[in-house]
C-alpha cells in the first residue's frame, strides 16, 4: 500500500542513496513507474502536479495510484509536487496523498515559514510527510515558470532557520538546476549542497534533474541528495514513442497499440534513473 515519503526518504538519508520521484498524469505512466520500481526492487515516489490533478481528477488519480500500489511488492509514496495553492494541498491531504509539497518559494522567508509551518501542523497528525522549497528553482515545467534572473540559490543559514521553525521532513534546495530540459550544461553549486546537507542532516531534494549528467547526479547523491524529481524526460519518452508508432504505422488506431510502446519507453527511463540514483535493491 501507499507509505509516507518520510518512511522512504529517512532510509535513503541514513544509507546514502536517492529515490526517484516521477510525475504521472495517466494510467500508462503510473503503470510504467511502478513496474520499473518492482523490476529494480526499489522504493519509489509517484508525484502529481496541481495541473495533473486538474487533468485527471483528484479522486480518479488517487484511486488509480492506490490501486496499482496496493498490488506492488515495493514501497510506493504518492506525493503532491509543487503545491503552490493552499486549497490544493488541503484537498490532497483529505483525499489520501501520503506526502505533500508546499512550495512557498514565491514568498519572503517569514511568509514561507508561516504557511509551511501550518501545513506541517495539519499533515503530521495524519501521518503525511511535508516537503518545502527554499530558494527559487528556475525554468518552466507544468505551472512553474521562474525566469533565470528570478532564480535564487538557497542560503544555508536561512535553510537552518527554515527547518527549525517549520519542522518539514525534507527540503528542496536551489543549487543551479532548472525545470525542463537544459540548453547547455548546468553549473551546479556542489559546495552549497554539501554545506546545507551538513547543517541540516536531513533528506535533501533535487528538482529539475531531467537532463543533468549521470556524473553530476551521482555526485549530488554522494553529497546528500535523497529525492530526485524527474518529469520532463518521461514526457519526452512518451512523445517519441507515440510519434514513432504514428509515423511508422499510420493506419493503427487502437489506443493500446499506440500507448503500449510509450509505457515501455517510460519504464526504461525510470529503470535507468533508479539504477543511477542507487535505489535498486533497497525495497
């Protein structure tokens, strides 16, 4: 069944590996993620954005993930990704999400602390984990759009204050990653990551990981990243697989024959990330 994000990530933090957090919008993507996790014997986090919930329906999305996770042989967490709307976060808590992110990075530090703390106070008695973000991660993905000039790195001292005053379970930090695919090679601030990890001694989250080199990913994990978000690469795998079927067999109109290869393509991406993050065999 579904487990909390804290249950999964505390173990990753203790043993020094990262767990993939993969976004889903539909049945095929959900099946691919959980099948990949089972084949790799890895815990896994399935994420939904606010727009994914609007697209699929909150009850439909929850029942779909819960149903597949209930038959899985590995721990599965259902996480709200970038919950910027208070009502959306509360709706996920009521429906059965086992982890939520309140993204208050658009606010000043005091306001971000105030709202995040209130989310933690509501979620914790329910056994639901809470992620927050400090600093601003640039790029465009889903409803997130932060220009390069507005992106800001996470301040280590502010991170300590934030965690102490909010009690969050894991923290997303900005070290130079961005949502979406990169036009060039990102320059990640590993020194900042190492400093924050030592100060906080808790699970650290890396957003905007699609397109980052394997070398940089493994270095980030070695320095304390325990949750790594992947969305764009799954979408690209889906798109390319569907395009290939439509291009090569234009007479095919059976959705199963069109979407089946896309499911397999997503599964291979997820399996590759699981191996890269070091969570294979950790379930």
